[in-house]
C-alpha cells in the first residue's frame, strides 16, 4: 500500500497485476497504469478556489466510457492530497530500491 488517509481513503498498487486501486469513501476505482497516470494528472490540474461554494461540484473524468465522478470541492481536495502523497511515496520507494 502506498498511502492511506483513514480507513476509507487509500491508494495501493497490486504487485501481481500492476493495477492501481483507489478508495475514497464509498467510491472505489481500479486503473491500469496508463489510465492511472492520466487520472492523476487530470485531478492534479483541477483548480480549487479558496472561496468556492461547497455546493459547486467538480466533474472528474474516470477514463472509463460513460463514467465520471462528481465531487464536492473538499472531496476533490482530499483526492488531490491522496494522489500527491501516494506519488511522493512511490518515488521514495523507487529511489530506495536503487541502493
């Protein structure tokens, strides 16, 4: 597992099939490596204004035909943080494996 923010928010990568598993509350997503990178980039590029109304949802594409996520600003912020921390941990593990 790479990163966990509570019992219901985590990202892990399966060492057998290399898929990425994201759990955010009652949302569970599974991505192949290429789709995960696209999803991570899309989410990190979304802008959240400090004074944005809580009711304004963000539509996040899931890169699966006919499926998208509708997230409140706080949920999107949590997802951005989770993806960023998982990416940092993944890079750290990769660097440590070089020694």
